[in-house]
C-alpha cells in the first residue's frame, strides 16, 4: 500500500491491515523492517516510524483479549 507521508503511525498501519476489525476488543502487534529510522522494530499505539519510499515491510497480527 502507498502512504501519503514519510511518517506512518501504528494506527495507520492497523487500519490498512484490518479495515474492519476482527472483533471490538482486538489488540494488534505491529512489527516492521527496512524502514528509514529506525530500521526495524515494533510499534505500540501512539508511536510512528519513518518509512522508505519503497520497501518498508509491516507485519500486523490481531489477537483477542486473554
């Protein structure tokens, strides 16, 4: 997916991965690699990362409340 800004937030990534949440109480684990700053890591709600023009990869996993 293309994004409009070089800075991408946790919330934007989750919305791209899950336009319709799997459940109202779903939690998400977001990891990324090949970004600009920092190169790899994870995002929590409210955090953001600077992506490269091409090639930044995000993994988003939905989990239920346990």
